[in-house]
């Protein structure tokens, strides 16, 4: 009688992790980065064409936050890779 070696089953979360990493995150970034760039262009044009000083200040503060979010989106692949490397 031949005994089978006792091995642990494959990691059940491996497929879920691969799906989230490769499809969901990549799909979100492929959608969010062009939207962020278009919103930067729209805010710059709105601040340029605005005649009221108060609305110019509001557009410029919005531009600051949108640029910050865009930088985080562009660096997100690097951040995720760094987190994966340091968690393991």
C-alpha cells in the first residue's frame, strides 16, 4: 500500500489576491488617472477664465488637492509593490 504525502492545500486566498491585484486595481487606475488629468485641465481653465478673485482662489485650492490625488494615483503601483515586499 502506497501512502500519499500529506501536503497542505493551496492558499485559498491566492486567486482572490491575484484577481484584486491584476484586474480590480489595474482597472481602477486605468480609469482614475485619465479622469484626474482631465480634471486638472478643467480646473486650470476654470481658474484662468474666472473673473472673481474668490472663485479663482477656490479653483486653485481644488487644483492643489486634485494634483495631490493624481500624484498618489501615479505612484500607487510603486506604493503597492513596496507594501507587498515589506509585509512578507
